[in-house]
């Protein structure tokens, strides 16, 4: 594994001699705009291994993406190589349908400490809940970014990560503004503690997610990538393009239904992914 090869994969060619916030932010943004959040392996009959070399080969050499366990593990390795004080944390994601957080840890995120200040760095959430910059680990403070306003709330050692929702403008729809029927305008994302984890703590989860029929990753083939203006998402045969802050507090959302042939072409054109095995969306 080679940090220069990783930099080439994320098209990063700026200085990295200082393990500071500016460098961290730049690397992070290159990472999320080059490496899709995707679970396509599960829908191509491929097994996802959690060892670093497998993840590196898949994402860096085969130019694939990965889910949180892979993308954040690779970023963890890269930040360690650059001399950052970084550790792995485990999160429990929020399930809107059940209005509850998962009972088991099912997400991986990173904590980076720079000059005594802690930041949460998470390149593996994908979609509209992907932050674009490292977030200061501070309770109750609104942290506005292009995707929206993020914040953490801390309660007795448990941290809660949430985002303020924005309205959507979908051109094809006769109703100009749609909003999810969820109560209020806060979208809970996940909860976590600051207990350091090791990648091996997630081996069981990695296996479980690939065999359990009732999780969303089994039910849907997902590929999403952050762009300079918003994001692309391909879920099954549905391709969505989001442009953030198209109007004041409104995101532009364009949705297209694709044919099987178009799915393959879209993966190549929009996500730079060419699969070795046949995808069954």
C-alpha cells in the first residue's frame, strides 16, 4: 500500500507535510468526491472482506467504492500514514421507519484530534447525510456546511449526530415542494460513544450485513457520490441528482428511472465504476 497511489486515486496533489485541519479537510473532500459509498459487491455475488489490503486493492487499485466499513477504514489508514492522531469509533444509525437507533453498532466513523480539538471525520455515510468537512466534536453547536446544518448533542457520554433538513424542489412534480412526512425538520443520523474501536470489532457486522436479508443494504443496490454541487445516487434503477441550495434553503432533486443498460453506463459515466461481475440491481 502506498499513500501516493491513494492520493492519485482521490486526485489529491497538494501539500500534505502538515497534519493540520486544512490538509485534513482537503483530503477528506477529495476522498468523498472520488470514492463512492456503494454496496454493489453484495449485488454482484462478491464477498466483502474487511482486511485493509483487500479494501485498499478494491478502492484504490480497482477504482471501486465501498460502504462505511471500507471507506472509513481506508481513510483511517491514510490519516495514520500522514501522522494524524486518529481513532476508530462505532455508531448506531437511526432508522426513521422505526423511530429508533439500531440496538447494535452498525457504523464506523473516525475521531481526529488536532491541537487538542477533536473532530469527527466520516466519509462513509453517503447520500444527503454525508458531511463535506470534518465536524468539531462539540455539543449543541450548529455547524453549517453546503449539504446543510449538522450538529452533535451529547447526553451522559452518548453523542447524537443530526442534520437540519431542507426542502426539495423536484421539477417533474406538480407539487413544488416536498418534505418527508417525518416530524419536525431535524433528521437524526446516528449515535456513538468515544470508546476507541479496532477494525476487528466490526468483522461480525461485516459478515452479518452480507447475509442478513432484512437490512437495507441487502434489499437495495446503492451507489452514491458527492459532487462539487451536490450528489449523485443510484439506488436500484433510480438515478437521483441533487444540487444543494438551488434556491434559499431548497435543494434541486432530479430523478430518472434507468434501464439495465443505462445502469451500467451511469455507473461508468457518473461514478467511474466498471464492475467485474454482473450487477443485479
